[in-house]
C-alpha cells in the first residue's frame, strides 16, 4: 500500500469515526448579550452570526415584552441544523416566541405578522429547558412548515417575550454533517488515491 493510500485511508477512518460519534466538533457560545451587546432590534439588519461550525452553537440573550430581536445564521455546504435545544429559560412566565424565515433580512413585519410568511415558529418556556424544539418550530400552525433538519442556507430568527416579565434564555443551534457528506468525501478521497496509484 502506498503512503498516499495509507494517509487517505487513515483520514477516512478518522472522518467516519467523527460522524459515528455524532459529528459534534465543538461547543461554542456564538453570541452572549452580556458580553457581545444587544442583538439587533431591526428586522432589516439582523445580527449576523456567520456560518455555524458543527457542534453546539449557543445564542444567549434576554427579551422583554414589546421588543423584538433578530439574528441570522448560515449553514454551510454539507451541514444541517439538526436540533434547536432550549438550554436555559429564566422568566416568571412562559410566553417566549421564536420565529424563522429563509434568508435575510427578516421579511415578516412583527407589528402585523402573517404566520403564513414564516417558515416556522414556536412558543416556548421553562418546560422546554433541555428539549429540542426544532420540530415544534417546523410545525407552527399556519406557517410554511418543515420537517427534519434545516439544510444549507441562511435563516433569520425573531425572538420576543409575550408576557410582561423579562426572559433570559439560551438557545443551542446544533449543527451536524448532512447524511452522506462523509460518504461523498470518502469516495472522493478513495478515487483520488486510486488515480494517484495508477499514475
């Protein structure tokens, strides 16, 4: 076996091991209002979180009744948003709201919202701590809806608090490789090694 073939084989084994272990490469706080400042209150210019890495990507913030906040995330090629976990919720009421649209800016007017224009939405609170609410968001009544993970692209989110009491929250955007991404990479690396060997 040539040295290139050994290197490629070793790389594939490591990559597949990462996929089998859940594909979680990192756990990162990508925004914390306590240190990074307030999220945007302008739906036309959501706070840009950039392209999320695989693993846990936490957005930590607070909302009060009547003030909407907006941010966007991008999922790169070969990745997907596979879970949206409520890591923390601290409020005297359970009237949190989260809505999502495809692309940016956030195209739905919070002053006169039409749920049919939302990709999905959910009301959430203390009972959801530790739970994945992605499919709840995808099945928001009257929204466009989705099932399963969200794929490559940019998505904008709207968070607000419906009750009179402020809410502190931590939302974990869990990104994993799309199924088959590792197989495609592996096949490409094997093909490359075979061509080098023949050459």
